[in-house]
C-alpha cells in the first residue's frame, strides 16, 4: 500500500490564467531531479475508468456535469499514490509541482491535508489580450478550432478570475511569489528557480539533489 501521504508532502503550486504558461514551466521543472510535475490533465488522462472511482467520474462526465470537488481531489490523490507505488514519484525526496489543480479555494483547502505548499508561483499576465492571443495560438496549433473562439477564450479567463485566482488569498503573502509571465519562458523559469533555491525547504535537501 502506498505511503505517499502518510505525512504532508512538500509541494510548489503554479497558478495563473489560461495562457500564462503554467504547463510549460511545470514540465521543465518536472524534468529536474527531485521535482515531479503533476498536471491536472495528466491525472484525468491516467484515469482507469474500470475502477470504482473511475466509474464515479464517468457518471458525471457522461452527463456533461462538473465533477464535484471532493471527487476531483480523490482522483488526484489516487493518481499520485499510483505514481508513488510505481516509483515514478518519490514522495520522500521529490517536490510535487502542481499545475491546474487546485482549481478553487475549496480544493486548495482539501489538498492542505496532504501537502505542505512551500511556495505559490503566480504567473501574472495582466494583459488579457496577450493571454487570448496565446490561447488562440495554442488551440490552432493543437487543431482545437472550437477553443480558438473569442467566446470560449473569454469564458475561460472569466472562470479563472472568479474561481481560481482567489486561491492566492488562501495562502499567506509570504508564500506567494508574483512572476512576470510576459517575459520569455526561459526568464520566467529563471525567476521561479531563483526563488526556489532561496527556500529553507529546498536548502534542506539541496545536498541530495544532483
């Protein structure tokens, strides 16, 4: 049986509006030893719909309904435990990099039971036109034409503002680092890493990383 969450595990949270670059930064950080990238999309793509929890997910998705927060976090927890059991994620030495989850304050409260968030990196991009441009470009590149519409893009940004951005207020100011997401990705990454290496939690395992 996995002991992934027998204690609260160290984590960093990447937060930002759609198009801010969360996935890009999460993937790069996840390629560094002792950092494990956990994207919300990966959780759902890895879901085994034959399991009891998978069947519960299908019940909602097949009706086009939103999956309840409790079930979302249960799915996330089960998948992280699977990664731990397969030794892809090593909870005793890895930092979890969360991207796309939690999606709202209630979910943030739920994951607090399992994780100790050492820093929230807020990828800030106040220029909503720039966000829309990035989202449209990505949708066209991935051949998701419906997602390139102005209506869909506006709705996604509005949903972020109403539901996800308030997560910043759930954490203390000391835990939130604002990052200028309008910079080139390599500079954004540099700003994130510069903050991480200052943190006591990182320094405590720094000698083991390499």
